[in-house]
């Protein structure tokens, strides 16, 4: 799941195209995409706490390789103007 947590007051009209391209790229690699605006403060705190799991000591190489392959595949999608 990819979440865009940009506040509503920071979204320009042309951003809809970017959200669409991001949703398409996510779908190609089997991920979900959702624009949620500002996160609930408790959820935001939980996400900040979870970010500590990006430390190398908890890295799982098979999963990391799969994620890199998915991102590489998504990067080859046609550019949306």
C-alpha cells in the first residue's frame, strides 16, 4: 500500500494526473495506492515508530529484492504528461 499524505491545501489541479500515474504504477506491481490527505495523529505516530524497522538489522533480503524489482518495473512505465 502506498499512501500519499499530502494535505489537501497543498494539492494543485494538475496533481490529479500525478496521482493517476502513481496509482497506475502501483497497480502494475500489485500495490494499492490511496491519497489520504493528512493522517490521524495516532496513525502518523505509529508510522514514525514503524520506520525504525528500516534498519539493516531487520532487512529481509528476499523481500527487499522483490520490492526493488517491482519498483524497477514500475519505473519503465510510459511517462504521463
